[in-house]
C-alpha cells in the first residue's frame, strides 16, 4: 500500500507540468478540492497543490519545448546522483541532472530503457507528499511499457523494485513493490502496451491514480470542467471502480474508488 512512510524506491512525490497552471488549478480544484500555493519567487513558478492544508502534488507551467502537459511520478532515492548513474548503466538516460532544490531535497528526472520519464526525490527538509491513499491523493501508479521483463529488470537494477504476478480474470497483472516492506508495501503495477490499444497509441508512460469517493461523479465532473475520458468508469472485482482521464491540457491520470482490502 502506498503511504507517506516513504522507503527507498517507493513513490514520494508527483507533479504536473502544464501549458496553463491557472487553468489546471481551476480544473483540479473543481475535481479534487485542491488549492494551489506558490513555492515562492525563487521557485520559477513552481507550487504545491494542497488539500485540507496538506500537500498532495506539485505543479508548474511548462513550455512546448519541455514536452506536452503530463504528470511525473518521483521515486525516493537515498542518493540521486548514484541512482542517475545506475539508470545510465541500465540503458536509461538522465533528462535532468540531480540538483538541490532550495535545501528541500535533491531532484532529478530520468528515462527508463523504453524512454519513459520518471523523477527521483532525495529527501531533505521535504520528505514527500503529505497525503497518500486518501480521497484526493495519490494511491497507485502504473507503468505502461512495451516490454514488462525489460522494465522489471531496469527498475530492479535502478530502484531496487521487485515484481510479482497476480492472476485476474483474463490474465496476469504484474505488481510492483520496494525491497523494504515487501509485497505489503506494493504501490503499483506494470501493463504491456500491447494489451491496451488506446495506451499503445499514446505511448509508454507512468500513470498516477488518485483515490476518490465516487468514481462516476468524478468522471462527470471532469467532463464538465473540460477534461476528457480515456476509459469510462469500470469496476474490477477485488480492486475497485476506476476511470482514465485527461485534464483540459492533455495530462493523463486515473481515478479509483478502491475496494476495502481484507
């Protein structure tokens, strides 16, 4: 389960780069009740999305040269510099070299062996998001990749992540957990691109899931606010009711009303 008791290899931050931060603030505020707070004049426009006074994500306006609007998932690293070198050694690449962020921690943006961007956050004063696995916050992440075996090998070598197979009707789902905590600390999964034509067309990426109290209501609200539905609300026994959406600027994310776990 994803928690704020962060361990190395687990997601501890996420942010959205968008072509319109004011519009994105309005969208996510209407959808999840988030409020945007600037990180200050030295932060280059970066700020924090907060819910009930607790930070759930970050965000900033980006240019077309920085890529299309998208969510980036960050994983905890005890040494961002060493992790970046490990990624290069595993046939990945470093998109943004590790850098100090005003004493709050060190960040980097890497790409895996398939070119999928992901972030690193080496905590200092800021450990990570303040909420996880609660309504309006990150609860799961999912990697859509052309090659599960290659992705599993890459993330094991770079972040120490472990994978396990979970059967479900019609196939097997590849679950992901950090070394510390074992399968009880499971936070995500890996899905072959070939299994989902819509995802195959869009390309490989990490998809963040946000917990909600009513999936159908959130889908309806997202459309009213200018978002789009990529996968309508769908129920899966033992998992929950989920949907895939984009915000008005094209950043992809998912929502889920999780079933209570035994």
